[in-house]
């Protein structure tokens, strides 16, 4: 058995004991660090990993267009999960860190997805804060001076994208302390929503030059969900006005929501659950699940009354922990585009 085969087995075995699906994110976390209200995030250090926390992810979604105006979406994610608390991350097979990479490209009538699994400490995956570099195998998201390069591939696709920052880091919630439930579960959460993109998609019919915009998220916690919460619906929307909206709703015994309104200058304003509303307008069956792929989203204080529609309702991420993730269009009081992620739907 080669090293990658052994790494796959060691990655999967401990996960068999996890609670089923995304509800496992609400399990107990004794010994791990927890987010603290009032903690100040520091950059570039906080672009890197936080191994004393149980769960962490680096997430990039991009809305792209080809030379003929055809729309595409691209997604790249690196998840880190610790098997045991320990703070410092030892090298070799003693590392308690496990890694999962997800990548996808979406068109109007097709969706390609790939996944990578790795263990920490053996050079297969990791993140460095400065200069920023996140990787799993040959999938790489790395800083190159003041810009970034992003590469990933699967059996049906590949992409090589160049990213340039055009705005400040946005801290969600209370200066990056993002509450996730009425019981007080929370994460540290920030975004870089103003990235300009150019590059190439390699698809079955050949290369396609693309341009567009991207949204980067980084979040870490040890128990980001309450025990009764089974999943979430998350929106990142960019409007033609230059404003942006991040909003999520967590499903459980009670629905819990939170959002951030981001002005064209990058100024972030937190919004409470009472200030935002979202309801499904249409459902689509994919992978045996009924998933809402058309939504009404309202923020009355901002004059926002929009319909959010999936570019491709079949954008299913069929990996170890399956979920729906894909580009969306926005119409109504503002027009725009963005991404929608939905987990835990049955």
C-alpha cells in the first residue's frame, strides 16, 4: 500500500465514529480552544491555521464569464479537522490534523466536482500564513506578491486562476466573533469579498479564458453548531450597486440567522436575525434530496427585496460530507450574482 492509500484509510477510520452528517459539528469539544468575544484578529497571522481549534476551513468561490459571456462558477475549499486537542501540531504521523479539499466548476447544464483527502504532518496538505499558501496534494492557493494563484483539477476539469485583491478584510459578527446559535455557539469568521479574477478553465471541450470576481472566507471554531442544529443555508451576494451581503441561517429546533452588509468601500455592518429574511420559493431534487434552489431574500432596512436563483440546480458536491454549492443570480431591487451553500437537507 502506498503512502496516499494509507493516508486515506487513516483519514476515514476516525470519521466513522463522528455523528452523522453536519450535526457532528455540534458535538462536544472538551480540550479544544473556543472563540472568545472581544478577541482581536491579527493579520497576516490569522490567515494561517489554528490547530488548537477543532474545525477550520479556507473557502473561495468565483463567479466567472467566458469570452462569449457564458457564466461559470468555480469553488476551492480546504477543510482542517483535528482528531484530538493539542495546540502545536507535531510532524509525521503523530499529527492529529486531517485535511479535506473540495473543488468544483459549474456551468448552466453541468457540474464537475472532485475531492482530496490527506493527513497532516506528512507533507500532503497544510497552510502557511505568510506568504499565504494552502494546499492539498497539487491543489494550491498561494500568494504571489500582492496577488494570488489558485489551481485545482479533477477527472473532468481543471482551472488555473489569478486573483487580485480590491478591498479590505471584512470581519463578521462582533469584530470577527460570529455567533451561530441562541445558546452561544460561535466561530471566528472573516472574508475578502472583493477579489478580481482572470485565468483559464480546462473543460472537456478545451480551454476557456475567464474573468470575474471571487469571495474568500476563512472560519474556525471547535463547536460551530448547537447540538440540535442539522445544517445551514449560506449566501454570499454581490450587487451591481457595489454593495455585498453575507447571510446565513442555521436550522434546528429554532432557526437562527445572521448577516453582514458590506458597503462599496468595504465598511461592514452586522445585521441581526430580525433584520433579514429568507424563504424558499422553489425546490429541486438532487442526489435523492429536496434542496431549495430559488429563494426570496429581504433586508428592509437596506431596501433589499431580491430573488436568488441557482445557475444550475444540480450543483451537488458529492464527497465524504455531501452538500449543495453553486453560483446564483440575483434579481429584484438589486441585480447581481453570488454563491449559495446548503448543508443538511434531506
